[in-house]
C-alpha cells in the first residue's frame, strides 16, 4: 500500500505547494450539458496558467488532452497511478455489494462510479506524495475545474498563486466546509442526501498529515460502510470520519466559491 519511505523525497527548503487533481471521463453522456470536456479544460487552464506546481492524473480518454496541457504548461506534470485508481482500496470499497443509494441524489450524476471517483481523491493525493516530482512538503487537492466556482477570478487566482509559495506550520490539514460537525454515530445526517460539513473541492496539508488521513480513511471506511449501508459522497464519508475516528482536521468556514481560498486560516501559514 505504501512505499518503504513515501516521504523520502521531501525537500525541507522547498516552500512550494504541489497541487493534485484528476481528469477522467466517467459518463457516457455528460449530466450537465455545458460542462463538457473542453469546458473543464478551460477552467483548469485558469490555474495552470499561474506559477503553481500541478500533478494531474487522467485515463485512456483524457490523457491525450492532458499531454497537450503538459506541453503547454511546464508547471503541469502528468502522472500515472502506480495502481489504476479503479483498483485502489478506496475505490473498490465503493463497490461493496449490497449497498444502496441515498434517497436524495441526482440519478444521472450521482452514480456508483461517481461516488467511487470522489472517494478516490485521497488515492491520487497519496500517489502524488509518493512520487513527489516537485519535491514538495505541502500538497493540496483541487477539483479539476475548481476555477469555475470563483466569482472574482481577478482576485482569487493571484491569491491562490501567493498561497502556493507560503511556508506552512506543520502538522496541519486545512479543509473548508459549510456546516457544523455531526455527532458520533449520527448516520441519519449522512445517508439521506449530500452533507456539506466539507466542501470537497479543495483541501491542503503537509505530506505527513495527508498520509495519516489516508491511513485513517483506509482503516475506518469499511466501518462507515457497515454503519450506513450506502454509497456515499466523499464529503459524507469525511464527516463520518471526523465524528468517529481520530481524524481532526483544521476545518474552516467557507462555501463553494472564492472563500475556499480567501478564507484559509492565517494561523496555518508562516509568511
């Protein structure tokens, strides 16, 4: 599961953050007509055009597009998973037999493959930390088309670039959200509809904290599945983990907009 020493490539003198994302095609027909592949690439390029380091993962359909982006942007590094994401622990757990969907969901978007991909975010982060092509100490997940939620790109994109070059107080895992935490074993809050304790679009932390979160995820996710008997969005699983495991991230109040960047707590950064 882990390399012998997955943190051996950390450069203590490198303050730059490595951003991690993926771009895979899971729908035969896009649930949102305007959010086609070219639209998603356009949104990604808002961030690729910044002075930030990005590791990106694709599949057999999207990789040719990502190869073009890698040639266009020297700060974009196309990586290949050591284990294909559909064969990783977290993705396969989403295919546990006998589960059912939450009552309130989009029938076209929130299918089993979507739930699997969302929960596999930490598999991509883990793989990027182990490969660590930019020799970073700090990593951030961003959804591939994250820039579309920014209402004030002219302000938020430069701020994102600035945050990518700060030094951070480890250990930390900063993650935005909208709602208050649930109580332990409060599964009813998670099994009916999507639960926005966490936004899901973005999070960041030092390498060790993120690897610790991955370990906790793998260890406790089977019990989450047993307790809920549902295919759940990753944000619902994270809310369950926060309530029922030792994972206690640096949560901060935000929303699905510029605040996921602008409202990062100042306490996590040194400069």
